[in-house]
C-alpha cells in the first residue's frame, strides 16, 4: 500500500514511526516548515521531518497546498491512502480526492467533541473526565468526516496536557494501524458523526492568566491544560509567576488569590475552594517545587496574588 503521510509535531511522529515499523510503503512526508525554537530562536525541523530523513523518505514543507505544483506532486505519488496526523492545514478537495482509499485523519478527541487544533488541551481545561482518539475519513470540513474507529481513556485527576499527549499519541498510532488494516479488508463501516459537536480552537497566551475568583477545579484544569504551553500564570509583587502543577485542596473562607498556607502552599479560589500549588517558576528564575520557591522568595500568609492586601 502506497501511503503519503502528513503530520508535524511529536504526536504525529509516533504514528509515522509505527507505520514504518509495520513496513508500510511511505512514499513521502508532508510537514510544516522549520520554525525558530527557544530563546535563541534556533531554526528547528519538525520531528516527522527528522524521522523521514533518517529513513530516506522524501520530505515536503510547502507553505500552501493550494498550488498546481503540489497537486501534481500528489498525483505523481499515486497514493492508495493519505494519512493525516496533526498536520496543521486544511486539505483542498483536489488532494482529498487523490488517494484510492481516501484520507484518514487521526484526531485526539472523541468526535464530534473537540473538533479543531487543540483537542487535548481543551478537554482538560473544560474538566472532561474522559477523552480518546478517533480515526475518520476526511472531507472538506474541519474534523467533520465519517468516523472509522474510536478508543476512549480516562483523564487522570492531576494529568497535564503534555502527559495526556504522550498517552494519546501511542493510542493514536495503534488505532491508525487497526484502521488501515480494516480499510484494506473492507471490514470497517464509516459512520456519520452524531450531533453535539464542540470545538477546540488554537491556544494563545491570552487565556493563560489565572483568575482566582474561579473555583479550584477550574483553576486546576487551566493549569494542567496549559502545561507544557503556554503555561498558566499569576503575578506576585509585579513579577510573573508561572504555575506548572497543582492539585485540589479543601474548603476555605479566604479571599480569592489569598495565600492561606505556605507548607503546603495553599491559595484561595472562588466559592470557598482552594488549591495547592506544587511547581512554579518566578520570572527570571528556574522552574522549581514550591518549597524551594518559598525559601528563596519570602512570601507571607495573607498576601494576595496580583497584589498585597
């Protein structure tokens, strides 16, 4: 079976490597252009590009798929199947119609819930207790195609989106292989997506500031949903304090944002709830546990994040 693979981040790379281990004929890999990474803005290739190059597979990084040249390239490869995993662009009709078996997408949610760019993060931010992976036959809509296979898992109470990414990447790779084998044997019946769609738009830093008037559940979900990027934060004495990890604490009568205790590090949230902060990073400092942070930055009970009462 001739396959063209389209995917960019680590999540996609796991599926690509699984295809190669299963000895499928991956004719080409399409991925996003190299991007500057880190403080020094070092131009860095996507993981899928690194994997493809190491295996001698042709790599394409077009800024647009809507050109006659790209359409011609796909026709030259004459793929039986196009596999799309977190590629990052909408495929035009001409590409969708190119492969004999269609285009299969591996999407990290239980469709029709959380269509869009950031399903893993939003499932945590919204407090879902369950998520999973769906494979679907792609159409011209955004994650609206017919469902092929699904697998669901429980989201752990303190799990971050980065940790959930890793679990779902492995599940997605396994489900992809099952899907391809099902398509090869004509043993999968595609199903229309039911009603009740929700959306998971791309994340940006504007949602990262913590509002401690929210309940501890809402604050906790934001913190773990935005880890590893863009990281939820608050302010203390006019400095940004990034919060990487937390857990739900008990009831309280304090003010939202008020530091109630230092060891453990408890902060009041809305509606009489509180949260324990576990791992933080003060502006200009390294990431550390809260015990180390408190020893080096003299906080007091009664201080309020965003200011001091």
